[in-house]
C-alpha cells in the first residue's frame, strides 16, 4: 500500500489586478511555481492509476502526487488546463452540476463575492442582524447575539467578522433561510444577474468535454453542493444520481467514477451509499496524506495548495517527509 499526496485547489486565477482582488485563491504565477516545485520533488500520477493501485495492486511511484480542483470554476479551463497540458500532468475536476449545467450560483460562491465586494465587513453584519430579526419567528431562529457570540472567533487569516459571516451562512443556519439571506445580500452588493454571473464564473459543458477529451479526470461534486452528511438517504441519492447522469452526458467512464465531498461532508452513512453506488475514490477536506487501501479509498484526505510551497526553489516541508 502506498501513500499519496492529493492536493486541493479552488480558484486559480490572476487575482490582484482583477475585478475582485479580495477573492481568496491562488495566483496563476504561483500555481506555475507550485507545479515546478512538485515536478522537482514528487511524481505526478493520474486518478486512474490511483484507482488501479487501490483495487488492482498497481504500484504507485514513491512521493506520488495527484491534483484536484473543486467547484467547476472557469479558471480551471482558462488557467489550469493549458498549464497542466504544458506540464503533461492530469488534473481531476469536481463539478457541481447546477453551477455548470444550469448556470446557478452556489451559495458558498455568493458569500465569497459578497465578502470581496464590501470593504467594511461591519456593514454586512448590520444587514445580517436586521435579516435575522426579520426571519426569526418564521424560521425559528435564535437572536443575533446568540449567533454572534457563538461564531465570531478569529481563525487563521480571517477576522472574527468574516468568520461569523461564513459560519453563519455556510453552516449554522438551515439551508432554506440561509439561501434567502445570501440571495438578499448578493443582490444588494453585487447588483448583477445571477445567471449571467454564473456563466462567467463556472465552466461550460463544452469546456468540461474538452478537458475530458484532453485527458483530464472529471468527477462528482453533487448537484446542489449541499452538505451530504446532512441529507436524508433518499435526498443524497438524488444528489448523486443527478451528478452521475451529468457525468455520463459528458462522456465520463462511469465504471471509474470518483467524488469529492462538498465541504468535506462525509459520514459513515454517506460513505456506505457511495460504496453501494460503486464510487471508486472519494476525497475529503481532512488535511492529510491519503492512504490507498480499499477501506480508506472513500475517505482520502487532501492537502491544501497552501500546505505546499509556492516557490519552486523552496525546500520540501513536513508533508513531504510524511509521504512515502
Ligand atoms: Zn466544493
């Protein structure tokens, strides 16, 4: 059994001189540097080789690395795909169907762009306070102070205010009221047509097909980008089936389908359902080197791009020493 370093990416684009310089993502130039670094110290493998390793005892090279890209951003076609082709590396792309096929924004992305559009985050908090009071009885909510006290804690690079907004609108509130509040804020601060914005933000189906034909791996990330571990079994099944239908339409080899859990939302029940549906590999967001045994094939950890040097001359870090 081999270990493998799987790296997770989201936005990869020119950020500083763009319309949204506050978007948290990886600059194109740094992506290139990171690939050079990885090429120097690791061995790139494909998703199909990892499947072969798990199920057919194929031996992966030492220090093997796999690149994964979540959420179906157009960045993955415009920026990532040409660079991967240049480096002759395969990427695996996990695509939420409603974003790509139906031009609907994911709530998580609406939140990113709300935050990136408003300099003074206190302004958003004032709006949220108003909206919580407004919907409090209809949705059986706690009062604003309860949520603020519970969630507003500075963490990593984010201020307490940003963490409060993210946690409240991504995790704490139930899906329906959360969606309502996010929509109101998105409309207020972005003042754009959602579907037009989605067309600019996400891949098109033709781009997905082109990437697949260019040797990239395309995988399941659900239809709605819901937390899978919060869905009832039949709801989860719908999410997965819609996604598998989409992959089939795109031309993906469904006998080797793989998934990335939205928000890393796995649980024993979710894993069991994926196993029943013959999912071959599934990636979490737990920061770790992944094991390649059958038992761990649906709970494979990933490193974030920020865990890996972004300068090709830097020396390998602890994650390198932890991988065999
Ligand atoms: Zn995602």
